[in-house]
């Protein structure tokens, strides 16, 4: 199923890497949720996916029906239910994810700051911008170098401009 590049996107980041078994279970729940997700009794063209055993992504193509406040609330409750079921945290915006070789890791802000200070993370380290708003941004602005992300604003005192 094709989705418009303007499709709305919500990225939820787990505070820990999910096992392959958990990813499979979460994907089944995402698929079931997406197929029954409605706004004002209109079926939403939606899908969910898990990336890198860490990110849960919901996508709605609003060309056929738009998300409403109530439908967005349903998705938040759904994510909260997943948190409880799998003992994960999906709502900590200061749990920052970054790529280390082939692995995606995450840390609380203070841990990220320590790795920045000791040089493990630098301005070229790939970080994840979970604030992307649409499918085009997810494809082009989600995985970006630290220097090009909003993250750098949190640590501007530690980063020397190139």
C-alpha cells in the first residue's frame, strides 16, 4: 500500500532494545491497531512498523481521512498499553538514541552528555530525530548527523562549532 510523502508520522522510541520475539508481538499489535483505527467512524489509511528493534512508528495517510483528536488519543492509549504489556518506556523524550556502528543505542540525557564529553559521540554521530512530522521527514530527516539535529541545542555548551 502506497502512502503519500505528506502522511503524518508519530515515532515512539523504546528505552531499551526489543528482542526479536517482542518485535514480532508488537508488530502484530500494530497491524491490528492500524486496521481498526478510525476517526469519526472513518477508517484511517494507517500502518505501524518497528524499526531497529527500538522505534515504533505510526503512519496515517490523510488523503482519504484525517486523524482527529480522539483518534490520536486512541493511538496514545494504545502505546501506553504496549508500554505496560512489554515493560518499556515509549514517552521519555530525553532518552536519546544514536547509532554506534551497526547498532542503535539509547541513553538518558546525562549519559549522552558523558559520551559527548569523552568523544564517543561527536558531531558526525547519527542520531534519531523522533520529532519528524511526516513520511518525507521520516525518510530524509530522521537519521541525521548530531550536528544537523535538534539534539545539538541541548548540548551547545559542549560542542565546539566546526
